[in-house]
């Protein structure tokens, strides 16, 4: 059984790319969520909190 290092390297490179893409996307979504939450708490008057 021969090991095809080219295919293994390609799969590993794609896996690393997907992980990096997910991390960047998560950070962007988290920043947008925090900004939205901050804006909501400042702008809206919640009768339950008063």
C-alpha cells in the first residue's frame, strides 16, 4: 500500500483552511453580536428592567 503524500497534504491544507475560515467568521459574528447587544441596551427602554 503506497501513501500518496500529495493527496494527504492537499486534504490537510483544505482542513486548515476551513478551520481558519470558521474562526474568522466566528470572530466577525461575535463582534457584530456584541455591537448589536450594546446598541439594544442603550437605545431601548425595557419595562422589565425598570
